[in-house]
């Protein structure tokens, strides 16, 4: 069972197209949350998720588009979420709303959570990867930090495939992973994409300019989460 694992697409259709074009044949496509938010192509990404039968969970930006803002949600992603909500159809909003918070897949051998199991808004950085995060699954897939990393323990593997749409680890290329659930192996991958298309659309639609720079350099500087704040939702 080979899974194409993606996360944090954030409505960046050119980046998603590049990842799917680069990805080898897999048995399933799995997404660890934040289908929309930030990016300028929310309807196009939802359409592609549906057409390709991407198995997704709900991320914090997906919830923000539905109006679920927390007290420490930064004004920049909030403005992008409001812009997104105004442009999605009722059917598209229903798609986002119906996404589950977590999933257990592959007969329980793969768990998908956005932040951490049972803590969807928690930032789990690579240095926080620990065997205690694992339950009965062989592979725990998480997202949220936009930082690509994996760690192997006797109990299993913890992996963040990185962000397709807005990496925050200093590498602007779109990130993804190939997970072999049977062999319990993970291959981390990056692929270039025409980021100028997304940058131009951000400018055209009046989305926050900081996102253009973030796509250029693979980092957002307005509000990286503090590890001591377990429920930050930036």
C-alpha cells in the first residue's frame, strides 16, 4: 500500500499540480489538512481534490474559512480566510465543513492528524517528534508546521510531508512524501513549480503581500508559532 502524502495545500493550485505530476503511481492520495486559506485558488483546489478522490482531514485554516477563529489567529491569515469564504460556493463550503478532524486509514496502520493526535491546533515541530505521539499505528502523518521532516522509532514513524502550497522551512519548492504503509518507510520529496503564477494571483486578488514574499523564500515572517503555545492557530 503506497500513499501519496501531502499537506497544507492552502489553495495553491500550481503547486498542487506540480506535486501530482511529479508523484509516482500510488494507491491513494492523503492530505493532512488545510485545503484552503492563504492561497488564491480555493475553488480550483477543492475541485481537484474531489476529482482525484484525495482523502483529506480538516486543518485550522479550513475551520477559519468556516468562521472558527481563535483569539490568537493572526490578522493576515484571518483576512485571507474571509476572502476565501466570500468566494466559495455553498457546496464548496459544505465540502470543507464535512472533512473530519482526524482519520485512521489502512486498517489502522496510518493515522492522519493536522497538529497532533487529539490536538488539531498544536504545532509539532521536528524536534518535538517522539515515540509518545504514536499509538497503534505504524505511521503517524501530521502537518500544520509546513516543515518537512520524519523520524523513525521502534514504535513506528512520525512524518510531516511539508507544505505543498506555502513551505515554511526555507525551501520554496512544494513538498510531499511517499509512504509505503506495508514496509513502514517514508520518502520525502520536493518539486519546483511556477510560483510566479500564484504570486501574480495573490497580487491580483489583493491578498496580503507578505504571502508573495513567503512563496519566494519558503518562510512566513509575520507570526511563526511559539512551541510553548499548544493551541496557536496561525
